[in-house]
């Protein structure tokens, strides 16, 4: 729907200006007069030439979605109609991409679409989990409650993601700095020493010769090494996109000695939180498992959830296929079994998620404490070994001079 920029006088004599959606200028003028505003100027808002080019559009972050969800929940709980709530939030939105999405959603709802169907038109911002919970909330007449649960769920998921990113970012940064420092030494510093040693003549100690050879190799094949790295990353990504590749890599990730245990706990926390939130919001169990499998993030976990779905379709329990998968700890299987027996599966799943959130936090702290000294020793030992190797000939020459 077209947007018009207006300027006018309010009933109290105050000069106001703003934007309004309408079919044409006459409709915009009528809508403003209904709001007791006498328009003095109405014109179509100029189109942004870059608004339809995805590259130039501002990204909508998960935090933006959480804030929108929380605010809309509060407005609906206070008795404000959905359309009016969307209009208010759109007018206050600083992110132009999200503002346009909210305006489009408002127009779709006004045109007769359900809120969930309107959101499904924007899958990058509102995933299947979000839309399914909104649909359940609309059907059950508890949209405000579902929005609040969604906001809680997304906040906890973001917190969990930040913890894992924090654990992985530190070693990556240290390794990158180590590679940069060693690269600078090998390419720029070692050749200076090599020339100096050549001027003095004589043979070099074995450690020094090894470092010089490594320096010559890096200088000669630097571009080749970068090209090989790019090709390897490209081929790995292409392989990971295949079903077989994703299954093998994800299995190795879960079995890796350092990060495997942490990522397994993250998968359990995320999955149980998703299942508990969906079931508690009234989403049917089979659809819940479909959504949870699609958001698992690991092929092995995804296959385990699809096995659970098949098990339920055949009249079996959830706990049995979880145990057979070999991915989920015995405690999780037992608590799910108790939840099924007592009819409080959603509460039990959320308790499991809370427990594993704490486990992830503890594991991240322990991992960080373990990695820090290892990285310091690695960087110091590598650079120190190179420096010592380069000074060995100098020590040898100094000894020869003093002996003579």
C-alpha cells in the first residue's frame, strides 16, 4: 500500500507531521480528518531505489524480533487490537527493513489474513517455530501468552548462542593472531637474518636452517597456500551440503574430544526448550516434532527426532527412540519418560532445558579456563622457538670470537 508524507494542524492547534498508509491522497486526507487533524500538505513518499535490493537492506537481528515480540505481547495483554499494535510498533521502528515487514503484515491482517499466515511471508525473520506458535495462539485465543513464551524462548536461545560463540571465538582469535605473527616473522624478519648469516659465512645450526627453509617455502608458495585453503574450504562446504557429508561431519562434531560434549549439551538444551515451548503453546505433537527437527542444527539430532515422530505415529512412546539414538544422556530419556507418564511432558522438557543451560554455562567456563593457558603456551612456545633458532648462530659466532 502506498505511503504518504503529511503535515497538518491538530485539534489543539499544534503543527504535526508524519507518514500514513492509504490507497490515494483523498483516502489519506479522510483518515487524517478522522484523527482530528487538518492536513495542509500530503504527498507520496519518495521510493528508496535500494529498498528492493536485499544486499542494501539492513539486517533484522534476533534481538529486534525479541523486542518486537515482547512489546506486542504487552500491547495485546493490555487490550490493544492486533492491527493497532502492529501500526504503533511499525511507526516506532528504527530498522527500516523490520518497519516495512510490520507494515506489510498489518496490511495483510487488515485484508483478512491470519497473523500467522502474514508472518509466513517473511521466513527469514519469522521461522516455522515462530509462525506455528502464533497460529496455535490465535486458534486458542491466547496470543498474548504465546507471544510472551516466544519472547522468553528466544531470549534464552540467544543467551545460549552467545555462550557457545564466546567459547569458540577466543581460540579462533588467538589462532588467527598466532598465524599472523608467525607469518610476519617468516616472510619479513627471517630473510633479514638469513642475509646477515650469509654475509658471515659458515654453516647454520640445524634448528636455524629448518626455520630458514620454512621461511623460503612460505615466501615461495604463499599464494598457493592461500589458494589451497580457499579450495579446501569450498569443497568442504559443498560436501557438507550433501546428506552423507552432513551426517558424517555432524557425527564427528558430536564425538570430538574437546567441543563434542559441549555441543551435545547445547543440542539437548535447544531441542528440549523448543519442544517444551511448542507443546506448552498447544501446537500438535507431530507438528512440534517436525518443527523441532528442522531447527535442531545437527543432522544426527534431526534424524533422532524424526525417528521419535515415526515412533509416535506407530503408537510408541517418545523416550524409547530417544534412548535408541545414543545421542541423548540417560537422564534426559528418564525425565522424558516420567513426563510422558505423568502428563507433564512440557514442564519436564523445560526443566531439562534449564538444567542443560546451566551445564553449558559451566562447560563454557571450564573450556575457556583450559584453552587460555594452552593458547598462551602455544603462541609463546612457537614464537620463542623461532627466535631462539635465529639467535643460535649469533651465540655461536660470539663464542668463536671470545675463544679466539
